[in-house]
């Protein structure tokens, strides 16, 4: 855990789970889960397995699994995730890309206009 009096500038890498309640500026990379605590202020590009946000994050998030924005969370940035959960009261400014198209799925194609057949 990084407590509220910790400030890091640069690249943060970890393998399992990390709880941040301090300040991080830079990049966060992991195969694990990141929890951004209520007191946390993060300005970073985040690439992890999953993220739970209670505090403030400015930066893009790319995760393999799930992003959760809790009631007092604030996120300014784009999200790419398999699933996204946003509680009432959370602030999200950005765009999200959630899920992946099912294997073998084909996009909808509008049929061509029909032409009446003359007899």
C-alpha cells in the first residue's frame, strides 16, 4: 500500500495487487489489480488487469478485465476494458470501449433497396 503521504513520479510496476492512497504521476503497469483510494490523486497512463477507483484519476486506463468507478470517484480519461461499472455519484469524463465482439460475429449490413419486378 502506498499511503497518503507518498508521492511518486515516473513508472510504477508491480506483479500482484497495489492499493494507492497517495500521489502518482507517470505510468502504472501490472498484471495485477490496482485500487485507487479515496485520498489518491493519480495522473498516469494505467495498464493493469483491473482497476477500482475511489479517488481521482487523470489519464487513460487499459485493463484486461474490469474497471469500477465507486461513488466518489473522478476519472478524466478514456477507458478500454472487458467490463465497466460506474456507481451513482461517480464522475467520468472521457470515452469508453467496453467488451469485445463475439467470435464469429458479423456487423449488421443494411439490405439494398428493393426494386419492384415488372411482369
